[in-house]
């Protein structure tokens, strides 16, 4: 279209458009950086998110000015459908289901990036041209990262939504099969670089990256999910970057790199909080080996030890007459949707003059910060939430630690039992409190498959039942004090 | 390697360093909003999708681009809105709901 415009009044405007687009991209990139910076502090986080959204809007509007973007009706329909679905999802999703939501959105972002690469490949091939070497390489990378992000995220979503079993899934020769697939991908990639016009090989590459995504998430599950969600978050950014390389578009490269960095930082924090390497999380299928608990990795002589169980009234008494109580929530609280009852319990205790704090382990729940979001939903001020490093020195002075649906993150074996699989993992030291009440469904081992020494300690008592039931009964009990 | 590719790599590496610096000190309370907010930013692939879907002539590329537009828009809109919904709940002082 542009070439048809005669030189004259309009050419000045139209020739300025590419610069306008580039400047807008620069503004958008700056807004993304400022937005991310402000997301880092509770006081400014909401504004930071808004600034990011404004940056996105600027980038999108600028792109619509591009002379290659002419298909406005079709684009409008696509954007309206997407915006409608996105808005409905964002409004409807339960806070407990936030890990699934983020997982799914990661997948959509990855899919979009992969589709861009496939579409671009198709466009080039059908124009009769042969894509140059660097474009072929970036297209291959983009399809690989985007494809893995898509199917990996969908599987993580399905696991979290319990459409498939959440536990690690393993099969014989899993690692060799994965390696074989990766090698075939490299071989196909090499072939495509030599002969970029081979559509069949390209489709093969696409299929391989989709399968690789599934296989990558298959053996990871349960309590390791925060790591995989963070990593997929990083991948969704890298996929956008890769698509940016394909299109030669800076805003995609920059924004993708920012998200890639953020995801990797979170991944690292999660790994450190479990004292495990990323490779160990990805490849060891942790928690799938039931033999660990059978050979008594943690407590060889647990049979000799006694577990003391109490009823909710007794628990209410212990809590109500305490001076200070620390609540330690875990995934069990999320599953039971007990966050509102927990808040009610804290209210009742505070009414009696008890000091209540919450202790949050970095990997509690199924995504980074999962517990914080749930407690925020229940209207708990974030100033009452304490990180592991801040609360651990205080446990010695705490009268009652109330553990709700957490297990491995409070297992003292991590501190002193070198033969335990979770040895070295930083834990919340609830065993140092004067008394510990553990709300739990039964005596099953935690995700790691390790029995929890905490349950057999002299100052630990158990309240068996679902988190929601038990907390509700505790509330009723405390009310009568 | 072409100059364009090198230039792209330069931008990518520098942006990664900025990302690490900006995000490094984030408190655990904000891990989830950071993740969903940055996730929305990764929906920037919408820009690429618009470029692919923008062709006037229908082709497989345009159809793929259109699907990408829909998915990326869900990513962008859903991501920013859900982050806002979450952050709205983070309060310093107790407020009666």
C-alpha cells in the first residue's frame, strides 16, 4: 500500500511512521522495566502492574501502525475474542487455583510464540524464497522453546487441576527416551539448516518439541510444582524473545528477556528453598520412590514412638491460653480452602489478647508466594506474614505453633538426619516452639515420601481431620473461652 | 552471522541483566503477583502475532497468526487483570471487607 502513495504531503508522515513505532517500542520497554521494578514492593505493586499494562497497550497500538499490518477486521475479532476470554478467566478464577491459571497463561504465551515462528516459516517458504541461515536457526529455536512451553504448561495445568495424577509419572528408560528425542530434534534441526525448504522436516521438529514439553513435566509433580511453574514462566519469556529474533523485533526480545530473567530468579529461589539443584528437581522424579519411607529414611524406629492426638476443644484451649501463636500454612490449607477459617481463628485469638503471626515457607503451596495470596484473599494484612529467616529465631519464644496442612517444610530431619532425602533443606523450625499442633488428615508421609519426625516429638500433638473442619471447630472452641 | 542477529543478541543480553537487577530483591509476599505480572508481559508475543496476522491475503500464515493473536491476547488481558485482582487484596492494615 505504502508504495502507492505519491510523494508529497503524505510521504513525510508515512516515512516517519517506522521511527514512531520504534520510539513507541522504546517507551513500552522502559515502562515494562519500571513496572517490574514497582512490582517489587507491596506499596507500589499495583501501580507497577498498571504501568506494565500501559506499556503493553503502547506497544500494541504502535504495531497496528506498521505498514505490514492491514488486516484490521480479522485482528479486531481475534483481539476481542482473546480479551473477552482473558477477562472472564481473570474474574472467575479462585485464588486457590492461581497456579493453574498462571500455568495456562504461560502455555498460551508459549503457543503464540511458536505459532509466530511457524507462520513466519510458512510465509517465507511460500514466497518462494529460502530462509537465510540465521532466520532458520531462530525459527527452530522459537518453535522448540514455544512448543515445550505450550505442552509443558498444559500438562502442569492438567496436573494441578487433577485431570491427570499430580504425582511424578515415570516409565522405564525415561531418560534414554528423552535423550533420543532431543538428539532427533538436533538431527532434524541440522537437516533443516542444510535444506530450509523441507516442510516435512519442519513439521517433524514442531511435533518433537511438543512431545519434549510433555516429557519434561511428566516426572515432576506435587511439591516440586513451584519450580516447574517458575521455569515455564521463564520459558514463556524466552519464547517471546526467540520470536523477536525471528521477526527482528526489539520489543519482543527485550520484554521476553525481562520475563526470562524474572522466571529464572524465581526458579533459583525455589530450588534454594529446597536445597536442591535444578537438575535434581527436573530429572530425579523426586517423591515417586515409595521405598524411601519403607526403609525408614528419616525415623528408623518410628514404631517405638508415640503420636499424641487431641480433640479440637483441647486444641482451642491450648491456643486460647497462649501468649503467642504462629500459624504455618501449607498446601493442605489451599486444598481445603481453609484460608478464611484460619483468618477467623486468628481474629478470635487476637480478641483474647494472643499475638498471632504467620510463618510462610518459600515453597509452601504449588507456586511461589501461593500462601501469601490466599491469606491476602482472606484479608490477612501482609505485615503479619513472616518469611522463614525472620520467624525461625522467634520459635523458641512461641507458645504454640499451629501447622495447617504443611509437612516436609517443618520436618526437623532436614536439620540433622544426613540420610534423609530432604537433609539440608531449610525448614520452619516449629519443633523449637513450646508446643506444636499439627492439623493433618492422617499419618501419611509428605510429598518427599519421608516420615515426619515432628509428629513423634514430645511437645507435638496431632489434630486429625481436614484443615477446614478442624480450623472451624477450633474457632468454635476458642469462641467459648 | 548477520549484523541484525548480533544486534538482537546484544539487546537480549543487556535486557536480561536489567531484568536480573530489577527483580532480584523481591519479597516472597509478591512472588505470585510478580509471576503473573511478568507472565502478562510475556504476552508481548501479541505484537509478533499482529505482524504475522496482518497480511491482507488469506494464507496458512495469517490463520496461524490469528490463533496466536487470540492466545496472546488472553495471556495479556488475563495476566494483567488477574494480577490487579490479586494485588488489590494485599493490604498493610486490617480492613473490614
